[in-house]
C-alpha cells in the first residue's frame, strides 16, 4: 500500500466512524452534493498536497527557540502556579533541597561563584535543528481532529471556514455536550444565543443539513507578562475582529488533552468540535455576509476570527503523560506540529520582552508572599546552580532552528516587542492591522484603540518593591545573552538583543 493510499484509507475509516464530513464548498451552499463527491477524490490527493515544504516549517521551528527561552524562565523563577502540570521525568530534577544555598549578597566570593556557574552554562549552549514529524504520523496520533477539519477551506472567505454536514437531530441542543459550556459559566450564557441562531443558519440540500464551521484566522501567542492581554484588549475593539468568548481557550495545549485546571488533574478530553463551537458566533456572521443577508446582520464588514491563548507558543507539558520515556527528552510531536498541519496558512502575532525584565515581572505577579528583590536574587542563584548541575546544562532537551526564510516569516508571523508597544502603541497596532489586512478605521475608533490605558500592568504593591538588584540583572543578562544573540540573528534585528532596557509596563 502506498503512503497516499494509506492516508486515504485512514481518513475514510475515521470519517465513516464519526459520520461527519467537513465540506469545503467552492461555489457556496448550492454545490453541496457535488463538492461532497469531489472530496472523495481530494482525500486521495491529500497525501501529496499536504506534504510539508521545508521553507514553510522554518517559521514554526523558530517558535521552538522562543519556547526554550520561556521554559528556562520558569525553571529560574521556580514559580509554576497554574502554568505547568506536575514535575515530569524530563524536567530538571531537584538536586538539593531549597534553602541549602545561603548566599551573602555582599560576598564577593558568592558573586564570583554565580558568575562562574553562568559562564559554565553558557559554554554548553548548542543550537541544532529539530526533526519534524511526518504528516502521516500526526494524522495517526490525532485521527479524529484530521477527519473533522478539511484540507481545503472556502476560497471566497478570508477565514479558514468550511461547510460541514450536520448528521444529528436538528432539534437537539447542539451545545448540550460542549465541555467549555460545562466549565465556563460565560460560555453557557453565549450558548443560549447560539442555540437560537443554530437552526436559522442550517440549510438543507438533497435531504442533508449543513453548517458553517471556522477556525481562527490568527493567534496571539507569547508568554506571561509580555503584553498579550493588552494587545488582545485593543484588537478586539476593531470592528473586523471577533475573538472567542474567553480570552484563552487553551485548546491546543491543554483542553485537547483533558486538562481543565492544573490542580484538578485530568478530565474528559475536549473534542475539536467543542473548540469550533467557540467560533460559531463569528461563523454565523460570516455566513450572513456571504449570503448578503442584512436582516440577520447589520455588519457588512469582512470579519476575521482570532484567539489569544498565549500558551500555544510555549506549553508542551502535557506530552509527558501520553508518550513513553523512549523520547530521550524530546517529545515526538509538539503543539506547533499539529497547528501547522491543520492550518498551514495560519497567522501568528508573537509578543516578546526582554527576558531579564520579564522574569522579574513574572516573579512579582505569580509569587504570593515574602516577595522582594533579595528573595528574587536567591531564587535565581539557586536555580542557576540546579540548572548547571544537570548534564548538558539542562539544554540538551531544547532545540532551535539555524535557518530562517525572512519572507515566509513576514507573511505568517509578526513579532512585536513589548518595549516598542509600550512606547508607541499606535505604531505597533498599525503593524498588526496591516499584518491581518484589516479594514480602515475612523479617527475616533483608531484613537479609542491606541490611546486607552494599558491592560494587566504591574500592581501598585509590586511596584513599591522596586527593581531587581543590579547584580541579579547582570547575572541574568549574561545567562540570556547567547539566546538573545541567536534570536536577533534569526530575525535579523539587533533590537532583540535588548541592550537598552526600555521602561516596562
């Protein structure tokens, strides 16, 4: 059996099992039956059409380097509340108990020791390419997801949308089993609105019923304390943009695996249909726009959908619960692999920040008691010694790409610095508007988006603690230096060296 035949056989059997065929209509609802027939042949050609071009993957491999910086940050702070699951065999093990490194901040000897530790870690840093899994392996790992989402989307719609056959009872509650509705009171309220619109937006053809489905056109990704919340709050004011009900659905990184809250352990997995339900409100508006139905929607703009789960960039922690220990520290699949396989043309807005300042801001935000610049220094010093004690400096499990095509990156990924956003919000917001190809704004609406106060800034009590100690800043600057250099080289932009520390938000 050829690889192409294997893919077709696998997808066909899964589609039959779930009795749900995603239908990418090319000429609108009227061609439903014809397109369904064409889909059978499209599945046969799918294996060749979906092969990953190396150039298209470099942008996603770049994200792995950023993910490494983020992982290092959490190792250094030791603060994992609500961000990662539980200690895994692939994470750094505790070599000695906390509190066994009594440092004297005025001691020249302690300062010299920590500087030597950082020098040792930096000397072990190596950058290498990661092996990208083949599409057939991704499909085998997540067959249901690939049976629901088609390989082709509507050609006359800006969003990744398609028509899907609805095989259930049209009078039944389409959101009754949605896992988001089970745990989110806010989404349950939205479901009441969606139920009323559901039947209005079903259409029949040849005795079958169809509904429009959409994935996000773009993703806002980053890491905590990098300004993603502020960007989200501003962008959602644009009349062309529709976000999910909750800012961070965390489907790709957590809910897909059945993780609702870290402290609660595992629940039932959220199927991809539950994730798609979050975009139904926008899908109904897009459908009305296509049909020219102004009675249902007064919004004649060509809207796009988005979501802002920052964890999509860095959180690959769930993999340790589903793959055996034979991976030698590297998971066989990463979140980026699945996102790219499902949406090869998806757009990503990445918010980054000077990792030294970000680490301190993260410490202030997530720590609860006994916060101080001195305590932060102690945590950093202890963590660096733990980091240095791991074979390979703890770096062997984290990989980054050495090559990067600038044109591909510019088309699908735009990278913002929080420092630039804080100093000139109008510039960064226009960068995002152009990247997403959004419609024009009135002067009043643009002023509303660009002049509003920043969101999720440092709390007054934390500001009163003052900046980190100069010695801590120097140590962390040395530690992050090789990674910043690599990032600046990949992006061909020296501002990502963060030599000049701009005022933080």
